C-alpha cells in the first residue's frame, strides 16, 4: 500500500540586530551567562518593552523577498506558559495578526523542475533563555538569549519528502543570509527548524494527524528525523494504530524521534494582545524604501544568468542560490572579457564545488581565487592546454603552486601546437604498429582509439586532441 508524506516547516531565525527586540541589551553570542539580560529581559516589575525598529525592518525585508503581504497593522500578543527559562511567564509573540502573510518560495527540485512552497506567515517574537544542564548534575539558567529577536517563518504543508524539505530549508537559509537579516549559524541556534510530519493515502483529501519534531539544528538531522518519523507513522497506521498529535524530539545518537509532550492547542496558551505594546503600524513609505533597497534576489539573479550568459536553468540556479558563488562566477568573467561563461559555470559548479565540498570549505575560503581560475580557463579557451591537462593544473593550483601560467611553464605542459612535429610523431607511431594499422584499414574502427592513446602517451597529453584526430584520420588511410 502506498503512502504519501506531508511536511510543513516552522523556522526560527535570529535577527541580526545589535540589541534585543524590546530592550537595549546586546544580542552578541557567547558572553558570560546572565551578563546580557537587563531588567526588561528579566521581566522585573515596572519595566516596559520598547519595540526595536530594526527588527521590524528586517521582517519587512524578508516579507518582500518572498513576495509576501506586509501586514500594515499587526499586533503583539502574550503567549502564556511556564518554563524556568521564561522569566515573565509569557513570551511576546504575534498571533492572529503577524507582520508577514502569504508569501512563497520556488524551490528547484532535480534538474529543471521547480515547485512552489507557500509561506503562511512570518511573525516577530522574542526568544527565551537557555537551561544549561552541565554543571555537576545541576541545572543553571542563562538569560542572555531572553529577548533576542526572532522571526518565525511558517510554511504551508506543501512538501512531500524529506528531500524537498531540506531543499526548501537550504534556499531559505541562503535567502536570509543574503538579505543580511540572519547569520544562519545553525550550531549557535540562529537558524532552527521544527518539522511537522504526517502521512496519508495519495488520494486522501484530508491531511493525516501530524507530529512536530522540535529544534533540528542541521540539514542532515532534518532529513534523517523526517524520514524516521515518516517510517514510524507508516508502521503505526499499517497496524491500525493511530498517530498521536504531539511534540517529539530527535535523538541524533540513536537516530530516532521520541515523544516529548502532547501538542498544546492555541487556546492552552491563552493568547491576548500585550497591553504594554501598541499595535505595529507600518507605513507604505517604509515598505517602499525597503523594497527599493533590496539586493538582487536569487531568483532574479538566476533569470539574469540564463539570459545574459546563456546558462542552463540548472547551472544558473546552482550559482544564483549561493550568492557568494554567483559573485565569484561573475568575477571570473571580469578578468577575461571573451571567456565563455558556460566554461566558467562548468568549472565552478563542477571541479571547484566538488573540491570545496570535499574539503568542507566555503567559496569565501577557496584556495583558488576568481582571478586564478580565470587564468586557467583562459588557457583552456585559447587551447594552450587540453581540458584533461587543465584538471592536473587545477589540482596544482588548489595546492597553491601558483597561477596557471606559472604551473604550465614550470611543468612544461603547454599544448603542442606545432603540427609538423605532431605529424612526425604520429607517422612514427603508425610505422611502429603495422599490425594495428593493417587491421584498422581492414575495417576494425575501434583501433582508432588505440592510436589516439599512443599519441597522447608519446606527447604526455600535450597534443591538441582535435589536431590528433585530424592528422590520424589522414595518415591511417595511407
Ligand atoms: P500550530 O498553530 O499548532 O503550530 P499550524 O496550523 O500553525 O499549527 O501549523 C504549524 C505547521 O504545521 C505549519 O508549518 C504547517 O504547514 C504544518 N502542518 C499543519 N498540518 C500538517 C499536517 N497534517 N501534516 C504536516 N504538516 C502540517
Ligand atoms: Mg506553531
């Protein structure tokens, strides 16, 4: 029997403001516990929260980037619950009137297919503190994080596999860093994901009961946790047992999800508008100013790359979805005006990205600069070296042995362009292999490759493959 999985993600991003969302305390990470929580963050009596305008601007920026509706009149509400790391006994969040409504992001699935994932809402809220359970079996509470501004981005249940969820998450991750509203650091908790998972029969109209897996802090865990959860639910339903709506925790060591608590309903939180804060009124002027200053977004960049450089949708998407990689690509092209863009795109999405991934490096830390890569590509384009030799030179450049030209000189790798010399070598090879020559002439076409191989061996790969082909065709007829 077939099952279809359904996934919706709630992502909390920590906004890159200097101070907290309702106080002037610093948001810097890693300070001594409780040195960055002021009276407002601690919820002491007699204090009043004041909204940080920068956090609002960042939320608007995000909303515009996902083609969302910026809600002109939104409201902060109190979400009431008790937990040691929540000093006020409530979290200030947004409930029925979030700052961003109805956006979407198009994600690139394999090859050329893209899929639209709807964003239901994005709302501003404050973070809670952190319980630390490491001190000699004791628990401590660090309130430095209390009051840090968060934007919670809620997707519709539009994803149908763990893979799709991860693609969406990666694109979102890229976007928020690109917009400069979040540093995206998953280890430090600046970008956290809760995954809602359910399964159903493909033709069921209604969605199944979902479980929510909390606080997944790496792309790999997101994928694994969702896949585990899908299998768990299928196993339950196949045995005729119900899935319970609950919050679950992913244990990455045991690779399983475990029940944490049954899911609260909205009314358990007794939401009500925070009487200490005025409704958030956003002017059209502010929205227009932010819109006018948005950077070129990944999707627009992709379209431009397709048009301007005639890249395939696929290559353009790979580059455009990683803004620093896109910058690198365009930089490579600036050094040599006639460099074929397709050649640059191939090398960047191919050899360069593979080497970066293998070494766990970001493009910003690439040992080969854009200028150096450009130098190598230039030598491929003007046929000084063959594509095969280029790979060897690329490796040497990766080891910081110098520029392409320096390596070509030092190793004597220049492609042979002297056709007379090449003709002589080829004539020699044919003469030394009379048997193969005879067989070739008798119709054994496959032997052509044998001769090419011999020539390449004799020239240490420096012969121009096209010339080798041409000359061999001629001479083997003789
Ligand atoms: P809540 O208010 O309880 O958090 P929401 O309706 O806001 O619930 O949904 C929270 C998240 O759960 C959203 O990302 C949504 O897409 C997702 N979701 C809702 N129903 C399902 C379902 N049946 N299966 C998978 N995900 C779901
Ligand atoms: Mg929710």
